[in-house]
């Protein structure tokens, strides 16, 4: 049973929430006010919110008929091994746990952190829930970009230092774009099944060519941002070229991938996010 809950948590997608937090922590590490306790609470909260969102998505996609037996993507647990009502309870418990763990962060960071926490849980729930679910209206990429990008980096840095600066928005945007690229893969793979469920993702609305262009921009724009934010040097040039070569390989795979191939592209793009984050820490800290 535990293995089913782990599958529903979609562990391979967790770097999208962890990478911007780790970058924010790395950038704030030299601050005199840096706190290990705050760091642990931030990581715990973002993981609870992301896993809670994944559980909610599993449940509400099942309820809306978006996940059928012929689905090409990873098997959803509400459709197979976990009672749907239990999946819903799991989501609510994790959202509640995130709020409880976030109370010290709210007391420490004030109203901005309270606003971020409430909005993160709210959007995590309505991502697939309700008549105006974001994933069913083509708004998923925008929310993913914001919360797994600039908001996460800014919020983390602000909690550790009490300050922020504009460049955080730029590097946060780079990570947010790569995180959104994972959604582009998912939505492109599921075009056929999403059409049947009236799930109007951007891929459904505008087609595969649009998704391909979107994916390319989400891989290469972060490289341009990182190159702009970092000083020119031999090491910087080598690392930037490395990222360009990785992005080239990924974009080529996307261009000719079957729906089954897109499943295999997901962990590769997640790995690209991790590599990009490591390089960003090295060049920026």
C-alpha cells in the first residue's frame, strides 16, 4: 500500500519544488540570519503542498474522466489501487500539514509568507478541482512557472534574509520555465485523452507544433537568463555550452517523440532542471 501512495506522490516530479528552494537557500547561506530550522520547515512545506497537489490531481482527474484505462501516461492510483475518497483525504491532510508547518514561517516572515502559503494551497487544489480548474482551462503552465520559479526563490530568500532583489525574479523565472516544460510534455502526450475529457490544455487548444515551440523556449530562455546574470569566464562558458548541448538533445527528442517516448522524456527534463540548478548555484553563489 505504501508503494501505491509513493507512486501517487510522483516522486520523480519533486525536483520542481525542491530546486528553487535549494537555490534560494544557497543564495541566502551567507546571511547572518540564516536558520537551519527555517530551511527544514520550508522544504517540508513545499513537499507537502506539491504531494498534496499530486494527490488532488489524481483524485479529480479520475472523477472528471481524464484518466482512463487506455491512458498512455503513468498509471494513476485512484483509477487502480487506492480508493478515490482516500486519495482526496490524503490531499487534504497534506495541505493541512503544510499550513501547520508553515505557521512558524508565517510568524517569522509575516503577511507576504502567509499570502504565498494560502495561494499555493489554493492553486494546488483548484489545479484540477472545480468548474474552473486551471489544468482544464490552459492555465497550468502559468501557475507552475510562478510557484516553482520566482515565488519559491523569492519566498525562500526573504525568509532567510528579510530582503530581496530583482535578480532573484530572473533566476527564479529560469527554474520556473524549466518546471513548466515538464507540464508541456505531459499535456502533449495526453492530447488525445484530454480532448475526450474536455481538458482544454494549451496543447489541446493549439496543437503539437505550438507545444514544441513552447518546450524549446522553456529550455533555452533559462540559459540566456543565467548567462546574463553571471560573469564571463572560461568555466562559465563551458557550463553554458553544456546546458545548450543538453537542451539541444532534449528538444530533438521532443520533436520526433511518440506519446510513449514523451514518458521517457519526463525524467530527462527533470534531470535537466537539476543540472541547471546545480550550475546556477555554482555560478551565482
